[in-house]
C-alpha cells in the first residue's frame, strides 16, 4: 500500500451468555441477563477469545494454531473477562453499585433561570444531591459535548460515583456513532474508577421508538465490550479488568432485546478476531498462519462454513499472474483463501462476496517504503481488509442468517524484496487476461485484489464489497477516522451506507471520475498500476473496476485511515460490524 496514516479503537474481550429472567440468578456462568416477566430462554454462549500455549506452538485467541517463524514469539495466555449485561426497568435513582452513568446530549444540559436542570432525569438527581450535580457541571464546564465526561464521588449513597457522559447534539445521522462512543466512554470511566458494577441511563429516552431503543442498547454494549479490554497477548504484564456487570436501565426488555444483545455478542466476537489478526506481528501472522487461523474458524462453524485454500501452483493454474507477481519475492508462500457461508436449510435467494486485501506485510518491494511517514513499521496492518472479511465470516457463522450465500475471499501474501520479486517496469497478466505494467511495486494491494475480484465474479455472485488499506491519498482526503467508498451503483451504496449507520462506522462516498483513467494508460500494456499523485484513491478504485464483471454490483472501501488507532497503537476492527449488517440486510 502507498504510505498511510492510521486511526481507530482499542481491543476487547468478552464472553456473552443471555437469558430472560424476572429475578437475579447466582450462576457464575451467566454472562448476559435480560429481565422480562414470566419468560425464560436457554443460555446463549459465545466462546471466549483466549490465547494459550500448546506444545511450543502459537494458539491464537479463537483457538487456531500457527507456528511462529521468527523471533520465537508466542502470545501470553490471558484470562478472559466475563461481563454481565442486564436490561432493567427499575428506578435509576435507587440503583446500587459502583458507578451510575447518565448519558446526556447538549440539549439535556439546559437550565432554567434558577440554574435548575430542565431535563427531568438530571433535575431529580440534582435534587437528590442537593444541587451538587448542577454546581459540578458548571465548575467542570461540562456541556454534554460528545466525548466529554465528569465523575463525582458520592460517599453514603447507593452508587459510589455518578458520571455524566456527553453524547453531543446526537443528530439522527450520527446517533449510532454517538451510542457506540458512549459505550467506550463507559468502559473508560469504569477503568479509571476501577468499577466492578456500572449502570447506564439515557437522560432522554422517552422519545425513542422501540427500534431505536434496541439499536441504542446494541451499540452501547458493542462500544462497552470493545472498550474494556486491551490486547495484552504480547506483553509480559497484563492489565486487570475490574468491570463485571453493566445494567442498561430504561431501554426495555423482552425477546427482541435478548436477540439484539446476543447479536451484539456475535459481532463483538468477530470484531475482536479481526483486531487480533491485525495486531499480530508479521513474524507471527504469515500468509500461511492466516490461512490456518481462518481454517479453524471454518471448522468451528462447519455446519455453515467451508474453506478452500489454494497454493501458488493452483493459483498459477487459474492464471493469477497479478497476485503471484506480488507474492514472488517472499520466502513465505502465498495462500489464496476462500470461505463460503451457506445458510441453514439450503435455500439461497442472494449471493454476495466480500473481498479483503491480505498483505500480511508490505515492504513496498523495490519501491521500498522510506522516509518519515512511510509507516513501514506498521505494515502488518496492510491485511486489515482481510481481517474485516474474516471477522465478519466468524460473526456470520454464529448468527446464521437465512437466504443468503456469502463468499469471503482473500489473496494473502507478503510484498518483499528479492531476486525473484517483481521489478518496476515488469508486465503482469491477471486472470481475466488483462495486462498490467508495474510502475510502482508499492501499489501492490490492487494487484492482489485484481485476481481476487475476478475469482469472486466467477462464483456467480450478484454483489461484491471489497475492503483494503489501499491508499495514503484516502487518508489525506478523509483523515484517520473515515473510510472512502467508491461504487458505480447507487443501490449498493444505499445498502452499505445504511449498514454503516447502524454499525456506527464512518464511510464517505467518493467519486469514480472516469476521465482520471487517462493517467493509468500504458504504452506497452493494457494499464499501469498507478497514475499520478492527484486523485490517487480514485485511480486506485478505477483500477479495481477493470476486474469486476459489469453485471455485478461492486463497492470498494478504502479503509487505510480507520484500520488503526494511532493514539493507542492498536487495530480497530473496522469494517466487521458494517459487513455483518450488510449481509443481514440481504438475508431473508
């Protein structure tokens, strides 16, 4: 990938088990409980993602085994935390525990002429605290802006601390992002105060529809779970997690909420898997290791997932010259990975493909990454697209949506330097017969995706979404938090953007300007693999378009920015939630 900056979120681990119940249960195995009168359901369990040692080999967190090939590095075994989630319709003012969090918008913080809150939730709490809440919010200049927080220690009450967490203006277009951020704020507050028990209340929830309450609970849980845990597998000391339970007050209860939070557990499982794949260093996660990890996931959900791994010779038979040209320099052989999800019952109404870029390390090749900002030390994240695809596959394997067949496809390899590697000026031939003059070996991701997209079209799919950490130009255009989306299909754009809105992941539609293709024309081949610097993310997308059948709807996501959280220096798991939502939108 051409040099990129990065951004994102922190890694997390959790075990989910859900049950509807009218009263508390003392079972320590229960990881998620929802309260509803006179109804009980069987527990639902998602297995923890826990790394452990096994006979000198590396066991990744979901249970797959790979061999470390350099540096004798294996991850530490970590104890999986268990967080209980309870949906309760109780009086928040009477709640007892470590920290009661109140989520407030900027509008909720308005006060009357006597400096009393207009919002009934805040007004009641302020009266209970004899005006301390209004006084503290003024002194701390807390206005309810997104990301703002203030915590009061309150000895002698049922709750030891009271936290105000800002939601900002909470416009309808960004509400999922706000609630996901709220969950992360809860996790941060719980960590800071070493809270074991927490509760969350929305100051203004009365106007929410039932669907909005379900989505709010879902994204709050998602943000909380993904915010509480740090990926300590490669550290000698692990941080202790204190948070054990979170009560969600005032958003209802019942089987629909149970299903939504079980779904949140499945999605979290996929996001965590994707994060761990990106966080794993390139000396541990080689293309072969990635293939083995994914095979373990397919085996775990073998009732709906199958896997096919193609080696270099098999790819040669399929005439994947573009992909194999990139892989040629590495001593770690390429692995072309194809997971297929087929729904229970066998009825298929729609066929989809998700294609991810799978460069487990990108040196840049002979156009080696050099100089400030080249990020060569972070090029383990150049397989972030494949991590999103396989994280989604893991979640879909658990959710088991009906009526939709999904193909998860990754051409995994490394872009290295050796006497056997491709050189600037070489001409490669892709599996659809088109020839490519390589004028930059550091624009390698699109070369691997070219053959992966041709392969995806040959599966008879109707729609394709590909994800790649493809260009630094997209980061320059959109910054570290927003991915660029490119597609000639308005209908597919609506589907994917609707999914990202629910997931709370930010996409921005970018233009596919056909006139820019002039800069990609070669004098000796069908095309170059790069154009000029202007519009670099657009010309990259136009390149990919050459390998997609015109009858297939296609959307490309350039996720070079949001794949990585530069502040925390960890992967974000970006894309998994959106992909899962998109697949469910296409299911029956």
